[in-house]
């Protein structure tokens, strides 16, 4: 099966002439990918973007950052060790002549690179810095203070540390020298914008306008002095402002900019600082707009709705965004009409050559060949559909009604007619499905399954009330939504069709396990990745960051309904479906002991006799084992399990409260398959 390249962690150099990412190789191990976007270095000169990949020696935690001279920085960190390894591959080592794919005898040896071991915690790379600086390195210490270092070459080293009395967010350049930056400094009273001068280490608070407040810095354009912020004009309403700094600071809240329907995020400004690329998100879908600052005029770009990563670059060669759709993996796309010089290459021919080379690659190798920066807009093809609440087979999303309202779901394929329907539950819980590309869901679609990925209550992207519905009530209102969803899917499929199957990751794994406990015969199979069994148990056994998330949401009181406390360990005896659990042994978010407890609970309940289960510990893997080395084989196993077909469970013993006859779901009305949904489950607690 052809596997598309999966790319993550995109970064641009300070002036957006170079870009880099991590790309999954054939066995799932990430390798660095690198673009020369404007053809600035020989032998790429002439305006033709070039791409190459390094050796698959990274993890998904590796930070990659291209430098302004064409080199590539990589920062590797071992979880909890306080040590990092910084590597610099010079531009010369990234030429096509050094591409290991062109010389199979070289094997996967690492690219030649300078190395520096760094003792620091929370270290991250930021593009920019004064002349001669490769990048900036930002370290957040245990005491909450921040140090900013210059990363210098020859030899590779960290130099000239500056200390700030609090945590900072992004560093936004205020001029063309690479010395003055604006950032948000976190203090006892929250965030406040400050300016920092790397030459003398001085910083000072940026003045706040008399009638308003700057809440968060968003984007800067040093050429024009543009600084966009999230602020309010004094009425408490958070909007995007154009900030004018200096002796007479001012916040202007452009009317048209703030009238766009959706959540607006500035992505990049053009080199002159006159236009800004905006991502406008509504629920699962996002659009790209180009905003003329002087005219206060936004207009939609020539791209269909999809997913736009929160990074973009705008150089003389044009605006490059990271764009994805459910059937198109994330890649760099050049937006038409954004270049400041005539195009000097035929992007379509580059892409045709790239596709031809990809087809020639053995075993569906997941790397892109040299010579492409991603498919051009003209090759995007017809979008998979337009936003539609009617549930037509070609719509990319569909809205489902519940007793308490409705929620949106991303869909792949027609769930009414497909032989297998997979209900995919996202993690988080502070997250939501978008029209981006998920490699597992795409593989399931390629295997002939339809996918319904719901943004049930608790999902972000639909307002505060929707997201906060599960605060103090994990597995209550969101579980009620999933129980209504499976009933809707079952009732509208042909008689005798296989029941839906479940897939959940992290929080979604917890929710999936609760769903098969609540309605044992409504589902055909269930697969979970890095699941936990209860909020209280996870709080006792997890990291401080996870405990802080649980405390922010609140544990709440156990619901008074037919399931009682949402503890899968206590409810495991109700599970009657084949179950597959995958968990990385080195998971820093959800301890692998959660899956060990699940295995013991299923075994104690007679799991192997009543429903087969397979709980796998993945050695060396973290929270996302499918994205790490060996992930391709795990994905194959997962997809095969979910699309395996419907077992005959009429001979299985029934759980307490159900008769053996109820297990014959293909010969019973839906009222006999689904447990009773109480009023308490339909409303947030």
C-alpha cells in the first residue's frame, strides 16, 4: 500500500527563505526534511525550491530549525534528563550529492554535523538573532526565570545569556538588526508585553494604552513596524489590535479584521509588512485569508477549506503555508499572488517529477524527492466537499443531533453504506478534530472503512460552553454524546450491517473504553492507544503537568446514573468486544501502568473467555507510538484489527443485566442493544 509522507514540526528561518520539518520514513522513524525555498544557495540558485532528507535518526521530540545561511539545527532532548544534544549540519552537507538515498551503500548513517551537549531544561530554538547568530535558544528554569542564549557557529556554542524574571512566549523581532524583540513575560499579575535588547540585556515593559490592554503579542513585521496583538479597547472584549508603540502608544481595532467569522490567528506578514496571512477557524474547518493592513481589507486565498498549521513563511518567493486535508498530508504550499518577483520556475513540472520519483521509490518510501517544495495550488484538485449539515456523502463534516444540542464530526467516506464504520475519538481533552490529515484515519479510509470523528462536548473550537461541559465531569456529557452517536449510526445503516467500531487515543481511549462498558453490544471492536482508566487514578500516577490539567478541570462528584463512577477498572467486566490496546513503555503523559491495570482487570473478569483482548507494551515508545520507529507495523496491525469483520458473539455470556438473547444484535431492535441513557448523562454536571 502506498504511504504518503507524514510531515510534522515545520519551522522557517528568520527571513523565511528556508524551511524544515520532520518526516516519517518507511519504518516510522523521523528524519529531518529541508527546503531551500527561493533557490538562494548553489547549486539551487535560480529560484527553484529544492528539498532533501537526512538520516532517520530523530524522534518526534526533536526540534529542527533552518538557519539563514542554509544550514540546519537539530535539538534532541531526553525526557527528564535535563540534557540536550544540539547539532548543526552546514549547508554544504545538505546538497543533493550528499543525499544518502542516492547511494544505498551508505545506509542510514547520520549527516555530518557539529555537536554540542547542553545541560538545560525546557530548551527551545527560536529563529533570529544579531548578524553572525544561527538562532536563539530559550531556556525556562525551575524557578520560572527565562534565559535567552545566542547560538553561534565555529565552534558551535551557546553564548551571551540574558535572564528575564519569568516565562516568555514567542520572541517577535522589532527591527531588522535581530537585536530588539518583543515578548510576553509571565509574572504574578499574568502576561505583560516587554521589549528586550540582546545587545545590553536590558528589557522594559511596553507601555499600555490608557483605554485598553495588550493581552498577548501575536505577530510583528519589522519592515513596517507592524505589531498585531490580542487586546481589548477597555470593554473587556478580546480582539485583534494593531499596536503603535513609542511615546504615544495606541491600540487600533480594525473593523473588518475583527468582523471575520471565526477564530483568527495571524500566521505571517509579507516582507514589506503590508499584508498578513490569517487563519480563520470555525469548528473543524479553517480558511486562509490575506489581509491588507492599510486598507483593512481581508480576502479569501485560493485554497479550499482544510487545516493550516500555526506556522507560515513569507519571502520574496511568496507565502508558504503548511496545508493539509483529510486525504492530503501536511506539506508546504505556495499561495498564488503572493510573490514579490516573477516566478522563475515551473512548479507544476517540479511536482510531476516529484510524483514520478515517489512512484519509483521502493516500498512506498515516505520521503519526498529532491526538487519539490510541495504540490502547487493548481494541483490541489477538487475539494472533498463544502461545509454541509445535511450529511451528504461528499461533505467533509456532518452535524449530529443529541438531546442537549448538536456537535460536528469530520467524516471520511459514507458511513451509511461502508462495510466498516470507525468512530475515532480525539485526545486532549482540550483538542478537536480538524480537516487536517491523520495518517491512521487515512489508512482506514484506504482500507474501505468509513470514519466518523466527532467533536462531542468537551472539544475545543466551539465556544466556552461546549469545551467546559466536561469540567468536573470527564466521561459524562461526552459519553452521552457518543452513546447517541452510535445509536444514530446503527439505526441509519442497513439491517444486518456490522455495528460501528471504536478507536480512541489518550483521553479518547478512556472515553472509548467507557463507551464499550456502557453499551457492550453496540460496538463491534475497540482499539485504544495510551488510554487511562479514570481521572482520579491518572491524577495519582501522572506527571505534574497532567495533574495540573486535571485540577484545572476538576474531578467533580461521581454521576448518579447506571454506570456510576467513571472508572474502567471497576467496569471492565462489562466489556464484550474484542479489544486492542497499544501503549509506549516510556510514555511521559499517561503511564504504561494504566494499560497494565486494564489487562489485569480484563483477565480477572474472564476477559479471554468472554472477549479476546490484546494489550501491548511498545518498548522504547512514548505517548504516540504510531509516530515513532516501528510505527508503520503497529499501524498495519491496528488497521487490520479495526477492519477485521464482525464476530459472532451470540454464544458469549451476557454481562449482568442483559440476557444472552440481547447479544444477537443483528436480530434485535436497537432498543435491546443500547443501555438506558439517563437524564444525568445528557446534561453537564
